[in-house]
């Protein structure tokens, strides 16, 4: 029995405009300093967060405290 796998590789030029816009928005979000800080804090243990005076549920409030009113 034979199997054939066909994979059409899509380059940046063949993507439609909406996919390219979405890729750009994802890139911006992933490279945002605040998002990177939140990811670093989420990677810490609860004990490490406690040493910084934080709880896991307060990470977003801490990272975005100057632009988010909650």
C-alpha cells in the first residue's frame, strides 16, 4: 500500500492580506514588553511571586497597572 503526502508550502507572498495582517498583530503581541514581563512572572513559582509581593491572580494588574484601571 502506498501513501502520498502533498503539502502546499505557503510563502509570505501567497498569503492573503487578512492572514498577513493577523500575523503582524500576533508578532506585535508576542514582542510586547509587557506581555514578555507577564510571561516571565507566570513562569515563576508561587513562592518566588510571594517574595516580590505578588499573587498569581495579580500579575496582569501589576504589569498593566499604569494603563489599566481595575
